[in-house]
C-alpha cells in the first residue's frame, strides 16, 4: 500500500498529487496495515512545520511530535477520533525537531476504499499557537476591563445610594429613587456591553437611546446635534445618569410634560473634554430656582470624574451644561 500512495503522489500529471505535495497546509498520510500505523507520506509544508526531513518522518508513527506538555486529554480525544472512523479535530501540543513547542490544530480522518475498508489515514496540521496567544491576551484584556467596570459600577452605585439616602425623605420615596437610579446605571452598562466591539459606544446612540425612552412624541420632541464620537465606558455612566435625571424632570415638570415642548441636546469636544448642552423649550414657564436633588447627585458624580455641571434655570426653559473629561 505504501507503493500505491507513493506511485500515486509521484505522478506529476495528477492534480491531486500536486495539490497534496505543494499544498501550503501540512498533510501526512499513514498506513494502518503496517505495524504502528506509520507515516507513508508527508508533504513539504509538514516538513517545514516540524523541522524534520522527509526521511526522518516516513516510517514513524506521528506520536514522535508529542512531548512533556502534550496533555492526556488531547491524546484521549485523538484516540477516540481514530477509533470512531470519522473525521475529527483536536488541538494538541507538539514539538518541532529543534524542541520548540507549537499548538497543533490537527484534523485526522480515515481514507476508505470502494469496499468501505480503511486503507489509510490522513492528517493535516495547522499551527494555531499565535492565534491562541492572541485570543488569550484579548481575553486577559477583556477580563481586566470587566473588573474595572465592575469596580466602577459598585462605586457609582454606592455614591448614588449614599447621596439619595441623604437627600430623600421617607422610605417609599427612597426605595423608588434608588431603584430608578440603579436601573439607569444598569441600562447604561447594558448599552455599553451591547455597543460596538471596540468597547466604545457611539454618542448618538447613547444619548438618543436615553432621551428616546422618555420622549412621548419620539424624535419630534428632541433634537441631537454634535460630532460622531465614541464614548468610553467611563464616560457613558455620568452622561446616562445625567440624561436620566434631566429627562425624568423634563417629563414631570419641564418641556417634555407638554405636547409643544422639546429638548435640544448639543455637544462639542475640545482639549480632551466633552461639553454637553441641554436646552428645554416650549414647556411651562420654569419656576424652579434651585437644583433638583437627583441632578445634585449627578453633579457630584460628574465632579468626581473631573468634570463640571452647571444649571441655568431660565424661565423659557432649563439649560444645563456638562463638561466631562473624555479619557
Ligand atoms: C494520519 C494521522 C496523523 C497524525 N498526526 C499527528 C500529529 O500531527 N501530532 C500528534 O501528536 N499526533 C498525531 N497523530 C496521532 C498519533 O499518531 C497517535 O495516533 C496518537 O498518539 C494516539 O496513539 P498512541 O496512544 O498509540 O500514541 C496522528 C495520527 C494519524 C493517524
């Protein structure tokens, strides 16, 4: 059978033999009719991957590629695939001739003749070391980011709860206000998680998503204008909380409480800062002269992030300006 394979792959006119010999994918073929199922053919990509010459490979069982870090679990899987008579893939730690390790994504399967008998096995080896390393470092980064976000969420929530408790009278109102604010933080973080792959959120989506949830007349009652920027998760939280507070008040007492009212939200960036302007118009005359407690709480969070929050209680409509560091 060894001769048959050799003769087959030696015929220069055979497209299949050319494909096997010159494929950039390492390939080897073994013969189970011989003792210990040795390699009878290995292509140039296989010798390039492993560092062994063709003569050093042919006649040996593929297990010579294994070494101390090859796990028993990967060997069990390999044996199970071979026993199943099906094609299967296993990731197994292998070693080159120079002793260097690589992670081999090995695909193996039987070659069956017309009578249904297994005459050979094929194996194709793919070095996935770099791909796995990249995945590992991406996962480490994502884990670190998740921890950082979790710490942030916990500290934002503890500030929120402490300040809300200090400024809210009565247990019912306290519970309601805490639930609303915790919900706003939760919504902001869900938005971050479902945002773009870079982990950043487009500002239009963040602002539009929040205000859209409050505006009964939909986009007719608000206008957004500003450059397309991507917000980091750290910036999304204060912006979301501020908009939640402002929108809640606007629905209860301000421009969003009347059919003709509307809110203009505009923003600019410069010197690493984001300036966000909130301007209500067409609502009932503004009577308020002090800050609402919710906005006060957000003000402290914004100040905690190195930013600033200013209120202008104009009779024709509340105006708010927030300056927030982008980094
Ligand atoms: C076609 C074929 C290709 C194989 N290629 C590899 C390989 O690249 N790396 C490896 O560690 N094992 C490879 N093996 C698996 C080993 O040859 C062997 O089957 C495995 O170590 C389990 O058998 P054992 O318990 O006798 O060692 C291959 C097996 C076959 C049939």
